């Protein structure tokens, strides 16, 4: 089956490590989102993605959209929902996709070891718009672009810390691990 996959899905599988329904769901969401917003893969931060889960799907989102954790244009909201919102900064357009039950008919009666393959086939055999509730311009304001912040030393452990992540502890500005640790220990974890 792997050899029949579209090239862009193969790239997602290579990055993710295996082929699974989750990565295919992310693939479908990214394809639909980019198509509807007429967006290209982001080299910088022109396209953003807000994901409301941390499942296999998000790896396909990162590969296809170029919205990545490191670049700061992938935003994780820990809601446990298969919801993906895409937006383009140039025109402020956005698209919210919420996955509907996407199980092929009769899947539950199939032997367990065939279900995943069947679901993947099913997801790839239809237009992705069939699997999502779509809401246009769902975002009234976009998350602010990533900014480069100065780093300054933690006054407890001495390690450099992004200035916006320092915490005040008494007279000192300390890093988050130092703030949490027993004052005697003073070893960041
Ligand atoms: Zn997976
Ligand atoms: Zn520290």
C-alpha cells in the first residue's frame, strides 16, 4: 500500500515514522485548508496553523503546511479536539476544520488488523471536504508573529533564559525550573 501513496503523503509518513489513520487525517486537513485558502507551504510565517490536539495528525500538518513548532507558526491548544484552523497573514483569512466521524461503513465488523488499512483507504478515496465541518473566517484576530527576545542569565542557576520567561522570586529574576525547585537545590531540571 505504501508504494501507491501520493508523494506528498509519503513525505508525511517519512517524517512521522509510520502510516496511520491519524497522519492521513492531518494530511486531508492540510490539503483542504491550503486549497481553500489558496495558500502555499510557509517558508516563513505567512501561513499559520492552530491545532487543538497533539496526535499523529499534527506531523502531517507540519510537513505539508510548513507550519512548524520551531518556526512559531504552529500553535497548540490542548483541547483534545480534532480541530485544525489555518490562516494566512497577508489577508487575514482563516478556515476552521472540525473532523466528523470518518469511519467507513462496516469498519467495526472487520477484523481488528484490517480496520486501520480500510480507514486509510477510505480517507484517501474521497475529497477531504467530506470529512470536516468547515467554518470560514473563524478567527477574528490572528496570534501575534514570533518575536526574537533577548536572553539574560537566571540569577539562581546562571543559565541564559528568554527574558519573557523569567519569574520574580524575592529580589531575584529566576528561570522557571529554579522557581519551581527547592531553593537549596538550585539545579535546573
Ligand atoms: Zn501515527
Ligand atoms: Zn535558573
